[in-house]
């Protein structure tokens, strides 16, 4: 092989360096190629108790790992010569349209992850044309979220309190604030044993110990935002600051029964989805109690470790519910391909929890928007590669699974 000296004229077009972007948030988010990159950024920029609260799960965290394995084992079938230049990602769910086949899941303590919290999630969801779900354990109230994103589609997630009047008050406030869909979470009679939180001494507000001060030195932006914005409080809990299991176990009702679900149905005028269904038996009981739809969810592996994987439970729930019942899949989604797999397996819609919070921790409102954009692009490319032009084109004929339990 004969060598020659490089020519300056040939090198010049290759020497293109990116200029310095003074917007450091935009610069770091722009480098994120997927949600896993957002997670890496979030881990660097967020104090350990807050990051671990999002990233962790119950006990040995077996369920969350199995959920990831379930999605990784999916095979999507590419179809050639199926012309899909334009892909329509819109769909209908709970009586209205969504621009994308996923919405933002309800998450508690959200402003602990980033000071922009639910404000960021609600406004980013509004801009994307997708539903935003507010948790009973949210750090913004029903009225505040409605005021922040008045044109957005809003869902409310309810835990049944021991005090039924407080539950009724929440339902009435949600209706008055324009929340059109209720997600009743039924898998939290008591708090799951989240060992990362126990080891971190997770409390709200965080304790300023020597360890947290040292942690702050590496994450000054988080602490600056935390200390210079309005105090963190649980909008529905009168600002309590107990440890998390104590909060849940003192508020929520371990005697929750099907009669309580029927009572909620009688009080709620909008669409009602039961969140936490994983078996055919619970599918039938929920529908018989008046549920309009179901959320197949194991709470992200954060309640019962060794619970069924949501993706694996989906066919059983679908078979019992039939084709006319809307089913949302929650737990474990980290990519657009995961969403496509869930839709092919029988879900009508999906929810993102950790994926949304990684974006939030990585860059506030812009980080949430980036997470939504990344997922939407991945869905679009995946659908083009498997020859699906619309969400309705997705089905089991495009999917193979290797059930690993």
C-alpha cells in the first residue's frame, strides 16, 4: 500500500468542531441518545436518596430485573416491502385522543427528584399531546397541576385512604379540576420493603447530615434549586415529613376490598381504571366492580418482589377481559421498542414512570421533553422497520416472546 502526505484541502471539511453551548442543560440533554443515557446523567446530578428512590425496587429487586429481561427477550419481526414512509403514532384511550401511545405515569414525591417536579411533567405532557397522571402522593395539588397545564389532559391516581371522607374530597376536587380519568391503585395496602430507601434513611424533607452535605458538594444545582424554591410538601398530606413506609402505612388501608372499589365507582363520574391487575381472577373482579379499563402493573417492582412481570401477565389479563376492554401496560418501559412490544402483545396504551423521572432528574422540563422525544422517535423507527403505519397495525403477528418467568 502506497502512502502519501495528507492534503490540507481534504482535511479542512473534516475539521468541524462543535461550538460551546452556554446552555449547559441543553448541551448535556442533546448528547443523550436514549433513556439509559438520561439515567446516567440523572445519576450524576441527583443526590443518592432521590435517585435511589426512583431507581430502586422492593427487597432484592428481582421483579424489576425480570421485567427488563422480559422486554429484552422480545423478538419483533421485520417485514420487508411494506411501505411505511409516514407513521401515525396517535391513538385513542379512555375516551379521548393521545398523540403518542404512552402517557406519564403517576409518581410520588416528584419534586424531591427535581424542583420542577409535576410542573415539568404536566407541561411537557401537554406540549406532547399525551396524558399526565398526578399521584395522590404528588408534591403539587390537583388545582396547581390544572393551573400549570390548563389545556393538558389530566388523569388522577387514587390510593384509598383509611379516612373515606378524604378520599371523597379528592375525587370531588379532581372532577372540579378537569381530571377526566381515575387510576385506582390497588396493590399498595401496605408499603413494600424498599431496602435502598431504608439504607438511605429516605425522609421528606431530606436531613442535612454530614453525608448529605458532602453529597451536595457534587450536586450543587439540585441543592440550590431545593433550597431556593417553595418548600417540598405532599400536597394532599399537610406537609408531613415522616419516613415513607410510615406515611403509607398510616394513611392507606390494608383492609381494602372489592366493596371499596365499588364505592369509588359510585362516586367517580369519569373513566375508571384499576391499576395493579396481574391475574385473570383480579381482572374479572375489577370489571365486575365497574372498572372501565385496567392497568396491568406490578408497581415497577416496588411493592411485592417476585410479583408477576407485567408484560408476561398481559396475555392472561387480555384473554379474560376480552377485546373491548382498554388495557394499559405499566412497569419496566425504557424504550420505544418496549412500547411497541407491549402494544403488539395486547396493550392499548402504556405508561412511563422511571423513564420520565430519569429525564426529569437529568434536566427538568427539558429533560422530560427529551425523554418523550427519544421514546417517540424509537417508536416511529421501530414501526417503520416492522411495517406498521398506525398503532392499529400492531399485533401479535409482529411479535415473538421467550417466556422466562
